[in-house]
């Protein structure tokens, strides 16, 4: 495919001193203001986008673990080297623009939907704006680390190319105001090891000016090098934000229509693409039997599957979205086709009768196992896919942390045995739209140990089984009875 121009842009070059030697600081950084004008194959189109997505998701994961900016530098460099390669400027620019297309979308596209969907419009809009905000935030973090890894000469070249009025001061200029710079640093208790300063228009650093944290002369603020990345990232973020709005307009007005049979489905699927392990086949060798299901649901199902499972047990019916979500999950944890048919038949027949089940619903169960239609072995849904789904009235599928009302979620978390502090903390994460973090926190509360983060309901299940099946440690002498009590109490909490 060939890219169409969406703006103008520049590149930095290697040079200078103080390289951090990171793979992300390749000297090819840009503000992505000009879309590449070249042909690439559809395979490369998808591969480039997925590789950048792996970098962005990796950054998100590390940040969610509370890593500081300095700790992130080597991690981002490793991620970049691993997925984007060392000579990656072409891939860098192309992949950025593909993801810009995927993540620029907002509610505009939803106006095409019929009136039936208008009741859901608000949720859809919020989530689509989340997409844009997520991309803007993580791309800015990536840019900041790559900028910090660049040498001063490359940084200056980038700033010049992007018409940023920030100039490195010469040694003579610094020497002339040295006492003033030291006096500002002393008065604000700043510890600056910087031997480099930049002249910046004072209106670009209002916080430093109002906090008297910077020396000013003739409308210019003299900013130490450590502060430079904040300024440049601010500019990057603001330009990217505007560019995303423009890209979205173009996407709606012609790109989506022109590419509706070719690129549009690929681009739209990128934002829900799951990049972790495949759970089509069960990871553990343990067979799941029908008799075990209720206990497994209580002990090891994530909230999304647990609530669907017990909804089915109560109502003996689930609508299509719920059947797909739960059915594929059960397949992924190891429920054989015969058992799956028996499970769904036992429930549905109580509501619709055996004959109707065999006629209208059994096909779908076999279809999910690749025994009907195109004979595709369907994959269980990831967290992102479930979080992005839009359950309607009467549906029970989706992610509870995103789709349940706060009261319902609070009650569900209480049902897992969480105390009020743990419930409040999970709700707090949910309110700030960190649904998977909330889920990971609940996992930790229920299992009493840390988790590696939750990206997939089947991953939650696998992690839970691995923990619960660990051989119990030998009790310390003299404490046998107490420890047994504690173990029993914990088991009750997990399966109640
Ligand atoms: Fe399920 Fe994922 Fe939501 Fe947890 S975060 S409830 S595993 S969809």
C-alpha cells in the first residue's frame, strides 16, 4: 500500500556526547509530521503495526508496575531493540502512522449506527476516546525515553527540524551568567549536575517561571538540560494530539470508505488485538471434568467468567455474546467438546427443552470447537476484546470492571471474599479505567500473592490453578495445627 501525506516532519542525526547507548536512542527520532510516501506489502503493514504495539504494550505494563522514569530507560531500549530492530527509522515512522490510524477514532464513526445503538453511544464514545488518549499517553512516554537517550547534537537537530525555539547555550554564555544560575539552583534547593543549559522563551515554561525555579533574562529562561525533555515532550504531545484529531477526520471522510474491504478491517482490529500467548488449547495437562466446573468457577475463574457461569446456572440461558465468551473460555481451560455439549444442554434444556437446544444451540458449541462451518478452532477472548465489547440490555458478557455498575461490582467483589479496603482499592482502579489492574489486584487479594498482570481470562485461570495446585509447604514444627487452620481458612475464602 502507499501512504498518503498527513503532515510534515523531520529527523535528528547522531552526534554529540552523553549517549545513554540505548536501542531506543538511535538518532532517528522525529515528531512524525510527515507520513511516509512509499509502498509496503500488506504483510509488512500488519507486522510493523504489531511490533510497535508490542513496544507500547510493554511500556504500559512496566509503568503499571510503578517503574520510575530512570528505571524505564533501559527497559524501553530493550523493548525497542527487540521489536523494532536497531536500524528502524522506516519501520518507526510507518508503524507510528498505522497505529495513528487505528487509535485516532472517536464517536464520529458511531453516528453511522442505527437508532438502536444510540442508547449505547455514550459508552462507545468514552471508550473510543480512551483509545486515543491511551495512544497519545504511551507514544509520549516512548518519545520521552527515546529523546532522553539521544545525544545533545541529535536533540538539537530534532528541535531545529521541528522549529522548536530551544537553543543550547555556549560555554561562554553559561560562564557569563554562572553565578545567577547557581543562585537560582541554591534558592530552590535544586541539585543540578547539568553543565548544559538551553535558552527557552519564558512563556514555554510558566511553571518554572511562577515557581522562580529558573533564571530569566530578556524574555528567555535558562533551563538545565534535565528539564529539556519535559519541554520537548510537551510539544510532541500537543502536536500529536492535534494530528490525531485531523487523522480521525480524514479516516471518517474518506480513508475508511475507500479502504473498507482491505485496510479498514485490519486497522480497526489493531486496537483490540491481543498479543499475548494463545489459549486456544489448554496449557495445563489436567483434564477439566464437568463435575469440577462449579468448584473451579469459584476458585479460579476471573470475575467475567465467574459471573457468566453463575448467571447461566441461575437463568439456564445466556445470549449469544455470553455463550461465546464463556464457551470459548471453557474450551481454552480444557473442557472437551462432548462435555461442553453436555454442560450447555443440561442448562439450556431446563429453559428451552432438549429438542430446541439440539436444533438451535448445539451447532454453535460444535462450531466453536472447529467441528462445523469453516472448521476454525476459535480462540478464547482476551481482556482487551472483552473490555471493548458493548453488551446491551439483557446481556451479561464483557468485563465486569468495565461494564458493571459500581454497586453491582462492589457486591460481586464482596462475594469473592474481599475486605472493604480491597474492594475500595479495586473500585478506585476501575474508576480510573484501569480495568485489568483492578482485576490483577483482585487476583492478588483472592490468592494472597502477587500476579504478573492480567491480560487474558484464561491466563488468570492458568495462574490461579498453578498457585492452588502448588504442593503445600511443610508446616514448621510446633505450628502444625495453626497452619492447617490457616490453610483451611484460605481455601474457604477462595471457593466460597
Ligand atoms: Fe475478565 Fe480480563 Fe476483565 Fe479480568 S480484566 S474480569 S480477566 S476481562
